[in-house]
């Protein structure tokens, strides 16, 4: 990696608790690692505390992270977000800003009532904001709550110098909800690390039996675990020896239906499972703007079967078409047919296309685009004076 000669002091702010894993949190941590490798000075702010082992594995010293305090669970967009807000949190945000002389601050989900919104209100430095959220339900975008929030938002939005969205779906949500027009820069993934976990079929990647994998908080309805479980029943009619693996937090049901629940894994262990997986299944029912795990699965060499959501379709489409299988959400029968097709597809060149698609989201592609946004924000703020 080429180090940046004109290094910056960059503050990264995440609204969601680092105590529990999530796509936005992982993106922020991965970005921090890439920026530090480039020679930038990076400090992170958010609720909770990242696991120290995770920080060490990313080469991030614990002192680079400042917590805004404990978070509370808040239902939102079909999920539960763990947020942190209030007077004490605002004091911590202001203290963090005064302790650092940032060239630019990068806010993630800037209007979420947590660390990011507090930072937006209190920052006096150039601001880049990334919008991650999307919603398929148009009623949320047109809801009374959001209309009221939009009336309060203009003065806050005016403080943002450069706006980014992680996908076309997230950009459309930002346009509808907040009347902003962000540039699209996808989430980043270290594809080089994931490509090292590839295993050769023998006859299957996981050994003598085909392996399919589900990853996520399986107790959360929108993750689609129920559809995955029903689909595996059908797949076993064709592949009775299929090894169905479930990764993620949650209480293991009394009747496992022959599924193997591995619980939450370290990043390294999770990557090894993805590398031994023949088919990665993402049966989510909605609320997904990107699908970073789809990119990781492609980079690890797995075939991908996913719900036909706008964010997922965007990830799984290259210049020749689909690099995976898409099915209607919550349709276990269609999901099982697609899994069977993926298991029987052989090496049709799809794996190589999937890897090429994944590399378009590698940090070496995504990171420089964000650096450009940082410098554009600095220039924009300078020109305002």
C-alpha cells in the first residue's frame, strides 16, 4: 500500500454500539485500519466498546477509540439499533472534538439520534457524512415522524460538506428522506485476506459433504432465518447429507433440525467457515442497503443465494449480469431451488466473476474515493469562509 504524503487527522463517528457487531460498525473499523495504514491519524467515537481482540487484529490501538457511553436498544426499520444520546453523551462528544485537531470528521448515519447527530450539531470542522440506511417500505419515508424530522434537519444538513451513500438503494433513501444527493461509494472489504481462506472442492469445499451457511442475528425476523430453515428441509430431499451451518448470536432452539449452530465467531474463524462454504445464503426480508457479507462470501469463493433486495441485487450484478442467485424474500421454496441450483452449478466461471466483483469493493478501491471526499470537504469548507 502506498502511504499518503499529505496525511490528515480524521475523526470517524459511528452511531451504533461497538459492543455488538454490525455492518456499519465493521465498515468504520475497517476504514480506520485502512486509513492508518495509509499514514493518516485516526480517532474513533461511538457508543459501547469494541472487543480488544478485534482492535488488535485490525492493528488499532485501544486509545484510538473513545466511547460515548452505554447504549439503549431502539427498534428501527425492522431491526434493533443500539444508540446513545443525551446531555452526558454530548459532553463526551465535545470533549473528544476538543482533544483532537481534526482536519475532517466523517459521520456515519449523521441524522441518527446518537453519537453522529451529536457530532453533527457540535462540529466546527469539515464534515463528510455517509448514509447507510434504506427502506423498502415507502410508508416510512413518508411518515409523519420523518416529515417532522425533515423540518428540523435543514440547518443540520447544511453543515455537511460532502455526502456519501453506500449504494443506490441508500442514496435513494437519503434523497427521499433528507433531500440530499450523495455520491455512491460502497462499503469496503479486505478481499485479499478473504481470498486466502479459499478451499478446493474435495468433492465439496467443506470436505465430503456440501455446506451451506447462514450468518446473522438469527432471532431477528428480517434476517430471514425462518425461510433458511424451511429451505434446508427441502434441500435435504436432493442433498440429504448437506451441512447447514448457522453463525451468529442468539439462543439455540431446542430442536435444531440438524442445523449446526456455531454461535458468534471471531472474524478469522468466520472467514474460515466462509472459505469452506459451498453456498452462502442471505434470505433477508428487507432493510438491507448493501450486503457487506455478500461481498465477503464472494471474496471467499462461495456461491451466493440471496433475497432479491435492491442493495443485494446491486452487489451481485457485474457488467455481464448476476454473479449469484436472487429469489423473492421469504419464499422458502424458491430459496431451496436456488440453493440446489448453486450446489449443482459446478465451476462455470461464476466464482472468478464473483471474486472480480468483490474486488471492486476492496479497500484499495473504496478507500481512495473516501480520501477524495475528505479533501473535497476541506476545500469546500475553506471556500465558504
